[in-house]
């Protein structure tokens, strides 16, 4: 198999030839943002939504968007095509660029832009059918969790705590309310109604999350965007995790206690089918309309 191709600052190079300065502020400070975009059969998943979030995040941390929408679309399509994989995970990273080490923004710097892909690793069929384990942990991250920052050390430590306890994810709790997972958004089902925390600076505005919300509303399923207390989380009939790689994943054990009846619930089953249908349309090159 040929070596992966990476986009780096306007050039397409082999992965082994993609080098970045040790003075890059992404390396020194974690000063940058990122996106992860699944591509099914060569077709990026909700690309405009991902690129809009990327643009929003760049604005939040005061980096000028280095590419136009059309340039992003072209670069991403080229990297996908050159890597010749069926389903891919596309990773974008933009940092403030190379400058002498100083906490202050450099007066002039050129953003570093990287686009690379890898084979999309999906959740195992066993976990989809049986559900996964999660634990609750205090949300001790910073106060701008809506920014998809490459400074992910708190998330890494929280996710490792879950791993150490043989759990697949940590669901985070701040001030008595569930916010999101260490690497996912959360949904619960309570009395036949889907509930997810409203968007705020305490959680990432997930692209997959938004699709689940859209699907539920299109199907006239009860859905509320409102705070979820820790007690509501612990007593939920169903719990779901959503992300670009997890898709819509059921949690059937939380803190070593059974969620609901201990198996993926009926509303998850319906949402999972609709989500897979969306993917199949995208893979075929005939995506369903987006809002």
C-alpha cells in the first residue's frame, strides 16, 4: 500500500515528508483548533457544517481563516482521493503558526494547516448491539468547551480514567448537571422523550449531535434541549453517546449499574436505523437534504 498523502500548507506530500517546526505554536502552546470529518465512500459527512464550526472556532481564537470554503472543499476532496480508502476519517488542524516562544500573539505569523486521513475505524458490531459502559466524572475542564481546541489534555486524562475502570467513555458532570462525554455528546431518553443538553460554552456543538436532533424533529419524535441533572442521567431509560466516530452509541451500563433494561432501547433502535440510512444515501452520492 502506498504511503498516505498529507496536505501541509498548500502542498500535498507523503506523510513521512510532512514536517512542522518545533516553534509551531500548536506544538508549544496547543494554540490551534481541529476537526474530524468522516467520509463514506469518498463523500465527507456534513462537510459544510464541519467547516462552519471550524470557521467559528478560528474566529473565537482570533486566527484568520487561511482558506476559502471552496479551497477547503478542494483540499479535502484531493486528500480523500489521493489516499484511496473506502471510508476515511479526515483530520484538519490549524495552528497560529511558527513564532518565537511568547504567550502573546505574534505580530505576524502564517497559520499552519494540516489535512490528513486514515481508515475510519467504526465501533464494533458487538458494542453496537450490546451497548457500552460509561462512568461519571467531575467536569474539570476549562470554560470554553465549545471551542474544538487541540489542547485536549483534560479530555485525555478523563478518557484514560474511564479506560482504567474498563469503561468506554466518561460522562462529565459540572455543578450537578451532565455536560457531555470526554469525547462525545450525550442524550438520554426519559418517558419516551429524547433530551440533550442545550448548546453552551460548557460543551462542544457536535455536528453528529445536530444531525440526531434534526432526525428526531423530522420524524416528530419528542426531543428537548434542556439541562440534564445528574439524577436524571442516573435514572434515564436510555443513554446515548454521539460523535463523528461513535455515530450514535447506546450506553447500557453506567457506574456499573444497568441502564434501562440493560440493552439498547427502542428509541435508540429507531435513531440508529435513520442514521445508517443517512450514511447510505451519502455513500451513494445522493445525500439527504440538510438543514
